[in-house]
């Protein structure tokens, strides 16, 4: 359950994930501070290829990541081993975790809860998180609450990366209202070393999820609301609200 959808070959999933999500860093100081306060192992929900997990591990925190995409899990594990970092990942479903260990902190970055399909799936995820937190452990769940995208007239720039002679470009083309949320559409273009280009559209649906609703669902799952934190907007990303819960 990562921050983007997976299309194409598994090795391309990793490239697209790194390209579209890997450069975002505005939330890393907040998660680093929470991990330092937690003084224990961290669970990274929807870990992807390790954007958050590897950052926290580089600061000395023990991190376990969970993602449904095996290609992402393999990439994170390879990177952690290569760098000698205390991080590892497992293939798993955040709605039904069975990791057999407890955590001092669980983090769900980049709107993971809003990618889940509705309240039932969120409640399953929250109950799963509650089961895996140590007594007094905390969860930090990021949300986008403001779906109003400012129109300043400036067209967005694509994210571009070259890998082995192939050029990958991902361009945000629209954010449009959808059932109980929005759909974000990107145009993905791939240019081979020989100059042949292919393209496809990728869409991600984010549910409208105010912090108050998530907090009520969390309390129903046995968690206590411990506050809210803010991640400010950047030139390329909107800000987010991080709901903090406690076991």
C-alpha cells in the first residue's frame, strides 16, 4: 500500500516510485523528531522503496517497513543492506498486519490513509496499528485536508530521471473532483536509448478525510487522540496535517 500505483514491469515500479515520491522531504524532520521521542522501533506503513524508513534508519532508529508491492520491499531491503542501516521491510497489507512484534511509533506518510478504499478499510488499518503499538506507543498519520489547488498560471514541471540510458518523465496534468475526494493524474513518458517514446496515464484517488473523522475512527479502534502536527507546503507540494494517536 504505497504512495503511488504500480503499472508496467516491477523494475519500473521502483523507478516511478522513486521519481514521483522519493524527492519529497518536508515531512522528514517531523518523523525524525517523533522517532527520537519514541525511543524504540518504528513501523513505516506503506513504506515504498524506503523514503522515510531509510532516513530514520540513517539516524540510528530501528525501522520495519510494510508495503504490498514486493518490488518496493526488495528495493528497500537491498538499499538498507548496502548502506548498513537498521531497516528492513516485509510484504504485507496495512489492513491486516501480523508482524509478531510491538513498536514505539508507527508512521503513515503521504496520505496512506486516504488511499485506502473507504471507512471500513481505514478502520481495519487503525485496528491493525493499535495491535502493533507498545503501551504508550504513538502513531502519526499524515492527511491532506485542503483539496483546493491554487492556480497561479505556472505550468508544473515534470519529474525526470535517466536510468541506464532510459529517460523517465512524470508530469502532473490534473487534479479533479471525484467521489468523496479527488483524482490526481500524471502523464508518464518513457524514452528508450534508441529514442522511442511510450506514454501512459497514472491516476491516484485520495479520499476526503478531515482530521476529525480520522480521530473518531481511531478512537473506535481503541486509540487515544494525542494531538495534531503540521507539515508546511513546499513549492511543489501542499501541506499536510499529521494526526498523532496513542495506544
